[in-house]
């Protein structure tokens, strides 16, 4: 009987004809120049990309120095790319007249891409409540799909009894906001756009908005119209009252108006002039009311003089 030969544990063929540096390089993420025309935006991207002053500054930087931080993209099934992180950089490249952008291509699943997209954008200095609301909801849903966790209350109860953490608790551990704050942000996704805009502008407090999020969309629309006509927003106590009336099927336009009329009007926008720039026109210790009255009269006189000048042939 022939003797059995010992099994040889040979290294892969690639390693026999490459250096360790080359093998390490294949594992390292590479920056590639990807055509902008092949990169699609992230579906339902929750963060706004505006052509504001900050964007114009980024455009000038891209023109002068290029894109310093590569964008993160993933390859889709159709061969195109999906932008995970770098929407502002992509727009800056487009406005700067570039055709390509430095990118890192990562092998991410759709849910992994959602989580990476949210984590990258939550590092922004300024984030609107609506942006946080949508991004937290997207990430939470992606985490639940990854864990195979049901979204109902029974699932959360079972997990708590077994000592396991829910997706929302895991989300809070890796987020700048607490578990309860994240819950409030996600509630904002049930607001209709006009009411959500009040939250973004700072006119409607978060606690009030959370209460209003339980109102059906048609009642929110009626409320939004009443807020606009009455120039008044509900406080937390008033928002809770609106929710209570809605739960009891008693909320209508008359009830909404009645509640809003109890509230103080929206603050009037003010224009402030530094005192040092006008102090030479007034005696020391002149009351603010007197200064305001004088400035208004002076402006009225100036307008009359300008109108009189235009009227001359």
C-alpha cells in the first residue's frame, strides 16, 4: 500500500509573487477619481445641501486646493455608484466645473450605507431638527432590519425581559442624543411640512411639536392655517390640550382657534442698531423710546424729500 503523502500548507499563489507591502496595499482602502456623472445621491437623503455662503466658500476651496477629504460611495447593482458621504463636496465639485471627485468605494449593504451616511452627517456643526428626525428614523429602521427585530412594542418588551438591548438603545449609545431625545426627534417625522418648518425656525418648541405629532395630518393642516392667521403658536400646555381634544374626537377648527387665541403672538422681528454708531446724534441718557421716535421721524422726513425729488421734472 503506497504511503500517504503529508498535506502541505502552501501560501496562496499571489503571495509567492508579491511583496508584503503590495499585499498590505490591496487590503487598504484606495482613493479613486470617480466621474460625477456616475454618482447618484443617497435615496431620501435627510440632510439639506444648500447653495449658501458656506457652499460658495467650499467651491473656492475646491478650485484652489481640490477635494481634501474623499467622499464615501458604494457600487450599486446596476454598476453605478451611490453617494454615502460627501453630498456637499459633490455639489461643490459640480459648481467648480470638475468632472471627477476623489472617492473611496466601500462594499456596503443598503442598511450599512444608511448607518454610515447618518453617522457621517451627524458630525455637522449645524443640524436642523427635521434633519435629525429623518436621519434617526432611517438609521433605527436599518438597525432593526439588521437585527431582525420587530418594530412593535411586544418586541421591545421581550428584549428587555431577556436583558437584551433594543435597536433604539443601541442607537443612543452611538449618538450625541439620549434615548428619550431620539424618541422625540423621531416623533417629528409625523409632522406635516408646514408644522415641521416651525420647529426648524425655532418658533415651535420641541415639546410642543411632539404633542402635535399625534394629531392626524388633516388636523395638523387646520392647525397650521390657524397658526398663520392668528400669528400664534401653541405652548406645551396648549399643544397637550390640542392632543387631548383630538384623542377624544372633539378637535375642530373652533377649538383650535379658541386655544390659539389664549397664546401670545409670535415675537415681532426687531432691527437693532449699535448704540455707539448713533450716540453722537443724541444727548447722554436719552431714553430708548425717544431715540426710536426720533429715528422714525427722520426716516419719514427723508422719504418725503426723496419722493419730492422724484416728482420734480
